[in-house]
């Protein structure tokens, strides 16, 4: 005995697992179903529960609201068929062709859909969650939770708006150009799935496994990726504006050209409070609020463009991929921070401590990272210059076009393959700095250090 826990309906199971049906019997069922849909006399809702229809040609059929739970529909041709609101609970659809099929609000919980073709199919509001089956009689009783198996499926250009695919297995699936806006994919497995230009705006992907997924050019605006695994994912040119990435694993992910900017509102209350308190501290000349101490904070991909964080402590903070364009970071402690791919275009970092920071691939075009005139207690310049300190920092592959590094301490810096076109390094300390492969066209360099110094 097989029973769906959802509606407590009992299904008697034959010995081989499925009921046999002749083509004539199937045609009769379809004809009665058509009459039922049109509310004509002699009609009856199609009941193909646990029926074996493997390999049947059902292209173009109208089985709206049909009962097909547990049926063997493997290798069937359902191209351009209408299965909207159909009951396909735990149905076997392995390698079935449902291209162009209407599955709007279909119940596909616990369905076996490995290798299924769903190109251009309408799967809006379809339910792909796992299904619990109760077994009883004869050999005993038990519960078996069946996870929807969609691995290797072809969902290219399919409509999956608001579909519920929580916990589904979509390993190696193809979802290029699919519209998954608002879809529920919590805990889903999408390992190695190909989802180029897929629309996942407002989708819920909490705790999902997206390892090795190809999301090139995908739209993930305001998607919830909290706790998701994106290790080795391809996110080139993806749009993640407003996406939640708390606890997400982006190790080895390619985010080249991706828009990962997140406003401060998407971060913890502690980070928001620290930024607000610092804003007050800056604008009241230190009489109110407090200098921000965000040492070790995870603020990857935060958007703080134009914010004044002068004097703040960002020591060992993670600001990878952050947008810090035109920020004021004068006299900031950013030592040991992760600043890979961070955008500091036009920012002022005069007198900042960047010792040991990782600025690999960062953008520092037209930024100022030189010295600052230290002021006394009376607010007047003391005549003492405080230079920015980048000792031992990594700027390999960074873009430093027209960056002002005058007077900065650049000893032991790694500028390998960096673009220093038109950069100003006058009076800078470049002892033991490495410039292998760097573009120094038009750069103003200090004289070579004297080895006897």
C-alpha cells in the first residue's frame, strides 16, 4: 500500500508496482476527461494513478487536473501538452520530453525527473518539493521521504516563477535563460548546473549547494543566498545587487564583472550601528557618537561609496569586492584587511595603514594614498607629514591608473602585473618592492633606493 501523506489517500499497488493499460483504455480515459473538462455528460476526471504508460506518445494532450500520481511516465512524449494543476506526485518522468508543456501549479512532489526535457515549459508555481510516502501492510510499515530528482534535466528557457523546488536535486541541470523569479530553492542541490542568464531575482536559495554552478550573466537581484555554497561558481557579469550573502561560501568563485554590491542594511545590526555611530562622530567633530571599530568584520561586497570612514579601524576586515568609490579613509587602520577586487576609485586613503593588506585585483584608479599633514590639538597643521603605509601589501594585478602614492611606504609591496599608468610614486619608499610585469607607462618613480642606506 502506498499513501500520500498530503491528502491521506490510499493507493493500492500491484505486484509489479504499476497497473497495465491498453491504448484503447487510455484513449477512453482521455476522451472522458475532455468531456469532464468541458462539463459535458458522460465525462470523468482522468485517473491514471499508478498506471504504466512508459514510452507513450501523449504530445498535445489536455490532462488539466488529471490524476497521475505514482504513474510510470518515463520516456513519454508530453511536448506541448497541458498538465496544469495535474497531480504528478511521485510520478516517474525519467527522460520524458515535456518541452513546451504547461505544468502551471502541477504537483510534482517527489517526482523522478532525472534527464527530463522541460525546454520552454511553463512551471510557474509548480511544487517540486520532496514527498513522504507511507508504506504499510504485509512486510510492515514505514515512512520514506522521496526527494524530487531533477538531476540532468533540461530547463532551458522554462518559466519557473514562484515554483517550489525546495530540497530538489538539480545536479547537472541545464537552466539557461530560465525565469526563476521568486522561486523557492532552499536546500536545493544545483551542483554544476548551467544557469547562464537565468533570472533568479527574489529567489530563496538559503542553504543551497551551488558548487561549480555556471551563473554567468544571471540575475540574482535581492535573492537570498544566506549560507549557500558557491565554491568554484562562475558569477561573471552576474547581477547580485541587494542579494543576501551572509555565511555564503564564495571560495574560488569567479566574480569578474559581477555586481555584488550590498547596502549596509543587508549587514548585521552591529555593523549598521557602528557605521551610524561613526557618521555621528564625524559630523559632530567627535563630541557625539564613536569611532567605528570594525576590526575583523565580514563586509564583503558592501557598498560604501562616498562614505566618510576617516579614522575608523578596519583591521583584518573582509572587504573583498566592496565598493568604496570616492570614500574618505584618511588615517584609517586597514592593515591585514582582505581587499581583493575592492573598488577604491577616487577614494582618499592619505595616511592610512594598509600594512600587509591583500589588494590583489583591486581598483585604485585616481585614488590618493599619500601623506597627510598631522594637526595638533588646536586643529592647526603641525608641519609633520604622516605617510600611508603599505609595507608588505599585495597589489598584484591591481589597477592603479593615475593613483597618487606620493611619499607612501611601499617597501616589500608586490605590484606584479599591476597597471601603474600615470601613477605618482614620487618620494615613495619602494625598497624591495616588486614590479615584475607591471605597466609603468607615464609613472613618476622615485630614484632607485641606495643599497648602502
